[in-house]
């Protein structure tokens, strides 16, 4: 594409630079104004013109020079001109031209699935473009594109895009698995926006597990409207959970809407039944009213049409969020007669092959008060505890417990678009689940169970991700959920269910998290430290075989000293820090160390496997230091986990805001190793649907274009029952 705009010649005083000249609608561009000497120039930023429809706008630029593109485009690509005006001399200006390509409005639908040989999966994508746009479909070994796979891994059919002057472009295709499965048992269906300017387009993917056992599973089951008795684990929410605006004629239209998961069925001592989900799903984060209609599917899966969903319950009891006296995100909606399966069946909790099209049928969880996370469940002598959930967005998924006794902050908003901050709430004694594939926006409210026996463990309510394939999900313990709801309603609640039974486990986290590079200078210092300490520490008689330089898994991007210990000996003592470097303890045999074939990282099992004594000691440290650590604005969570540098030891898990730098990152706190995980700050995980823009209306703003700041002041508790 030939640009209609061009940057003006550099003036004699200052010039502009941009972090990138091309961006999609999901990205941002940092612009800087620099004097010839290289020092920063103080300027006033403005958007002077652009090629997008004026009703949608050209995006925004803030006082820091951060340009955020418009939420959608009205052509395949647009140029936007940005001007900087020197504050000390307004007659001096410079401009920069940024090219914007369309991105995706949402992840692909579905985000993940399991297919048997020959099984088919419809996949759809919504582009941030009105009236145009196209996609390229391919099969790959990785979500980011990876190695292209040939037809032996499956094929595409019915590829098409629907264009409209009044709606976002929707593209779709059908992926069909091969009749006999290849050696690789998973593929990624990758959709790439076809950019007309020749640059690489934005990508989204679907993770597909290919199953010789015949398992067929898709979140489309959870998102669909149900015509008979509603089964849980399905899409649902408050029928008022939408944001409205007015067009130029004064008419009202919905900008966007939200939805979550109808998690489980609960009964009280009188036999009355209720749908259990999160406060932020059923009660719009304290903004709803008692009696509000709860619909299936949620607005997110009904094109934001408030007349499309089926009323299945009425909001009844809500544990308020804006209170320091509450510790769960939970609410109950009283079931409408004849609307919900009275047995409490949850989608895909049943037997493979018994459902429609050979899918997994629905089944209830184990009924009663649920199961507590006890040290016995996390003991090294037992199999790793696997957990499962069935939610609106990612369907049936499994993972492992990554943290216990977790304190963390979660941000809540008044509106669906997350532009109006409501409350930053601190939770304690929460459960953390690892894996980027376990959950996503829209799974909020899903019941999390022990995959071995279907015993309820907790209620999923929030999550966060990093930029390298990692993810983290947070769960309210089920005993706390039932107890606080009971205290608020003056009733006794229990989960409606049946006998214990195993859950089919589908784990979409098969690939390791991307390793962070270690600065070269740090590596050289670690190499020197390894040589220096080897002469005094290496002693086969004490079980220490050798030292080498490496990288820490507890502190990504940090150099470390690898300490090889004799795997035939137990209880070899290794300090957590040597000469200022973390130690990575790797059991090995003398022969592999001698010939250089010993691994550089310890063998890691998923989840936590620690003794009761180790967990208790670590919990004591967590309780002593969590509040102090979370005073740092960069730290929003502290819990107990297992060290990745030495899996024989517990570690203090410290969750760090990926956009901030902590004041300090000590390797040891209270005698305990520390493990740092950098994530985007947690927010509640409703899924948001953006309605098509009204081109005749006032400009619509992207929810990401407005900077908001949370202030953790106490707000009055709400009583909605």
C-alpha cells in the first residue's frame, strides 16, 4: 500500500522516532521527540489526521507519546499522522506517520479442542475491520506460527469471510483431522490477517489435541444455547451486563457486553436450588440488583442481544466485593422452575463417547461440601494432584496446583469495557493453578474439581498471563465459598452432585514456557563464580559432584550456579545462594557429569509435591512477609509454591506486575527460596464481546485507549439480598 501521508522533513531542533512504523489494532506505538544531542524534547502530541472513518476515529495519543490505534478499521489498512509541537517554541513541529493494520477483536472460537481421527471442527474469527479484511489459514507446530504442517495433520474446507458495511468481518473455516493420526498428537490451527501492505499480519490460534482414544471435546458445547434443562459449565450471566451509548440521533445502542460461566448447582437446607458463579458474573461486581435475570447463554454468546438469552434464574445472594470482611468472589441465583438440570450435571464431566457426536457427556460433580487442599494431597509420595474445570471459553481443561496459601490483589471494574475502576480487592488463602491453557476470560465462575474423583475444590474467578506462554489461574477454596454465602444468606449450602468419579483430563499446556535470556555479563560472572567455588565445594564424599554456570528458573533472566549432586544420595545440603548467585540443584550420576551429558535443569513434575513440614514452614514465612512485600506497587501476590531451582524445597511465590520493576528481588526471604513470576496484573475474567460500530454515531473508544488507576480505598459493603 502506498501511503497518502509522509513525515515532514526533520526541523533543525528536534526529530521523532517510533518504536515501530506498523502496528495492528491490538498494539501500541511509543513515540519519542529528541533533540539533535539525543536528549528528550518536551512536546505536545496531537493526532492531526488519519484515513479511518471519522465516526470510529484514528485512535489516541497520550502525553507520554504512546499511540493507541482505533478499536477497528473501515479499510484494510490506514495511515495516521501524529504531530509533535515543541513546548518551548510552538512554531517548531515534526510529524510521524504510523500504518495501522486490522487485528483480532477476540481469540479464535473455539480456543482449544480435542478431536478423534477424522473429526471436524468449525473455527471462526472476528476481525477488527468493517467492510473488508481476509485471513490465511494454516496448520502449525506452535501458537506463534512455528513449523508449517502438511496435509498429513489435517485439512481445511469452507474457508470464507463475511463482509458488511455495518458489522465486523467474520471469517471461518472447518478443520478436519486426518483419518489416521501422525506421530505428533497436537496441532495448532493458525489464522493470520492478510495485510495488504505486505507486512506480517496479526495471528491467533486454536490448540487441537488429536486423540487416538476417540475423545471429542470443544468449548463450543459450553457456549451454545441449551434448549432443554440447562447443564452447568455453560455460558451465562446477568442480562444487564452490557455498556450502552447514544448515537447522534439520541438512540441507544450497546457498545459491548460480557459473560461468564454458570458454574455449579447448589442447594440449601430446605431443598431450594441455586446456580453458583462469581459475583462479577452474576452481580456485575456489586453493580446488579436482587432479582436480576440470569440468562443462558450469556450476552457474550448472543451478540449482546438482551432478548435472545433464556432466563434460567434470578439473582438472590451476593457476597459483596467492596468489603475487607469478605474473601470470595461468589454469588447465587435462584433457579427458575423447570429451567436447570436438578441433578447438577456439568458439561463434559462425564464419559468420553457418550455425548453427541462421540463427545464427552455431562455428569454431576461429587456432591456435598467439597474437598480441602490438605498436605496429604500434595505429598511427594502421592501422584500429583490434577484439577479439572469446564468453563464457557476453554471448555474442559486440566492442570495442577501451582500455589497454596496465596495472597493477591485483583482489580474490579464497574463496567464491562473495564474503563471505570471500582475496587482493588485483596484475597488471602487462595489456590493458584498453573498453565496458560487452563482458563481464559469467560471461564469465571467455573467449578474446579479434583480430576481423580470429581470432588469440588474451588471456584475459578481470576487469572493473568505473561508475554512468553505462561499463565496463572486463581480459585476461591470451595469451603470458603459455601461458608461465606451461607453466612450472608443465613442458610447452609452444599454442592448438588452424585458419587465420586474420575474426570477426563485434557491438558493444553504441552509446551514448556519460553526461557528468558540471561545477560552475557551475568553469565560470565557466574562462570567465574563456578570455577572459584568448585575447588572448595566439589567433593564426591559429600555428594557434590561439580559446579557450572546456568540460568535460574525461580528468577527468570538471572544467572545461576548449577550444583550437580549425586542422585544416589539423599539429603545433600546445598546453600540457596553462592557468591550472590542462586543455586540450581541438579541430581546426576558421576559418569554423566564427567562426560558433560548431565542436564542443566532439575527434573520437574507438574504441580506441588512437598511434605507437610515443608508446606507448614513455608506458610509461616508467607504469613510473616506477604503484607510487607505487597506494599511494593510492583508486587500483587505472595504464596507458597515449589522451587524450580531445587524441587526438593518449598519457595515463596512472588507475583510481579510485568509492567513494573520491584524495589528488590531477594533470592531468600525468611530462610526460604523465592520464586518470581512476572504477569499482567490480575483482573476478573469475564469475556467481552464488542458490538459492531455505529458508523453514524459518535466516535467509539477502544477500552484500551483509556488509562485508569486503581486506588485501594475502602468502599461501603453492599447488601444485595
